[in-house]
């Protein structure tokens, strides 16, 4: 066990990559200093930590790396570290399905039993749009105590269905919003059925390799993944290895790994219309309002809201030993990535929002 929290004289490792990388909303020296001070104060440079990347116009303007990707080998986190994404996997999954919809392979508004006829009736009647927007009414499986024996050994979709297939829905499809990991676990299986590949193979071959995302992969604990961050928990002031969890039990809801550089690149491609059409992107970034009129601020795979007078699109992720957040002001072509490999570190979501406010001041000046 290593005790790293009470550390004095922390070294700042923030690096300005290109002060003039983009003429759009370039960060000022004062804003760079403020962001560096904020991140340094929240995340000590010992123990598990974070990597923060801010890009403007597709070019990284500021990278701040704190803590270690591997404490036992003293390997620091950096912008190429492959962090566990957790639920940040959901927007990548949603865009992959929207691409299939644009090719005519998927209809977002027919029952998913059209493609998966062996599903239980209450699952088969929902649509891909309802699953993507968390308005399906299906119950979540990750809180079922019967999942515990599979947490470390792994779980196939067929095993999930055996366990969860008779769990009744919480409400009628489209009636209301309720965030549910199972929605995306089912969507990952749908992607596999439509593509003829496993979810992992599809994402690694048709997304990561196709887009040059060299530091992204599926989070299979058996695979050798270059630059993969180890995951840590904190008890008191002591860092320990996080529970050895096999992420196959959530599938597409949280199975991916990526680096700040890759994730910023993917989000910038998305804002520029390189991944899906403007029409599909508008669908993804428009809040879905269910029948009860109470939207959850969620589109198709993305949290959507207005912040600082501009559209702000984001997602967060939380898994054993890791948490992260990514957000974009698409109109300003600003992307903010905060990925961490320590559970119970200060919230990466809060850090992303604080940085988003600071960065937008630059865009508005």
C-alpha cells in the first residue's frame, strides 16, 4: 500500500502545446494559469490522477497531466494514456448506430425485435431511439444481486438475458426518462447483430482503427493494451488497486478505453460533420421529451444543455477505479477532456464544467 495524499511542493506539469494552434477562441495566458492552478489544486501529482486536454479548432491548446497511470512502476499519466471510459462509451456507441441508420441498415423507430426476434417481448417492443434516449422503460441489470458472481469472471449477452430477461419494465416505452445502463448493453448487442461482428471488434476495427485512434480499445482485462492505466481506489489516504471487475457485464454501456488525445479527436470530428450527417447530429444533440413531458436533458447518447449562452454537449463516466468527463461547445469547436484512474478522486465532471466556464470566457472575449 502506498500513501500519497499528504504531499507538499507539488510539481506543475501543465504544458501549453500551441499557444496559437487555432485562431478560434485561443486561450489567454491568464486562463491557462487559472486552469492549471485549478487542476493542480484538485489533483495532487502523486498517486492516481488525471489527464486534462483542451482543444480548440481541432488542435490541443493545453494538456495537464497529474499522478500516475501505474503506481507500482511510477509511470505517469499523460495524454496518450488509455483510461477506462465507463459511460463515455455510450456516445461512441450511439454514433456507430446512427451511422448504420444513415446506411439504411437500422431503422431507429421500429421495434428492435425486427432485428432480434428472440428477445423477450417486453424488450423486443422498444425502439433503438427509445434505448438511445433512455426512454425505453426497461429496468437496469447492473443493480441485480444475481450479477455479482459474474463481476470478475465476465458475462455474455446471452447470460445477461438469462438473468434479466424476465425482469419487468419500469414503465411503458416512451412514457418517461430514466437513465439505464441496460439500454446500451442491449444496443451493443444490436450493433453486433447488424454488423456481423462482436461489439468489441466493430468498435476496434470500424471506429478506432478507421479513425486513427491508436490509444483506444475495448476494456478486456485479458488483452494487452499499450498505455492502459491501472485503476485505483482510495481508502482514507491510501491508494489501493480497484476491484478486479470484468466490464463485459455492462457491454456497450461502459466497455471502452480511450486517451484524451483520441477522445478529443473523435469529438472534434463529430462537431465537424465527419462522422454523421448534420441531420443525425441534430437528432443526437436534441433533448428527447417523453410522454410525461419531463425530459432528462438527454438526446441520443449525449447529455445536452445550454451553458454560458451556448449549446454544450457532454457525457460523464464512472466505473470501479476510474471516472471521466468530456464536453464540447460545438459552435466554438472547443473540446474539454478530463479522464482519471482513481475512484473517489475529486469529481472529473465538476472539473470539466469549471473548465468549460473558464474556456468559454475566452471564446466570448
